[in-house]
């Protein structure tokens, strides 16, 4: 569990702050509590090692009308000699990283309060 408690100057809107993310910015709540759990399993199947992992998080904002943000990540990663592949299934609600309509305000006031799903895969080949 972690507590987020950012104090801003009184002249500004104090319940959200804008932060950068790659090529765009988004808002997050300045005060709230994050609860999270993670687990991972190294496995070997047919002589090939790979890792499975899961992460579950919940961000409850102090602002009364802000919606709770939730995220579940189910992932797998494996490698051969030069090839590395990792995939994550992301399920989120009011999460700026998952689904349309959530990016700008998902971690602040909340998005449309619906669960969204994304699949993220990285393939890396080293020459």
C-alpha cells in the first residue's frame, strides 16, 4: 500500500496535477491511496524457461466525486537465443493506460467507469 499526498500552491487547482507521459500529458489525483499486489512464477515447459506474472492495483482518490482506478495485468515473457517476447493483457477501469476515453482524466477524476482491455506485446530480436 502507498499513500499519494502532493501539496500544490493554493492558487492552483489542488486535487489534480498534470504530468507528462511520452508525447502527451495526463492528470492524476494529488491525494489518494494505492493498494497493489504482484506475483510471478518462473516455469520451464519442454526445456524452455518462461515467466508468468500478475499485478493487481487499485487507486482510491480522496476527492469525493472521483472514481476509483483499477488495473489487472497478466503477463508472460520468454526468450530463446536471440529472440525475446513478452505479452501483457491489461484490464483497467478509469485507468489512463488502458482503453479509449481514459487517458486524460482516468487517474484523476476517472474516465467512463467501464472496464477496458488492451493487449501489449513486445518482440525483440538481437542481431
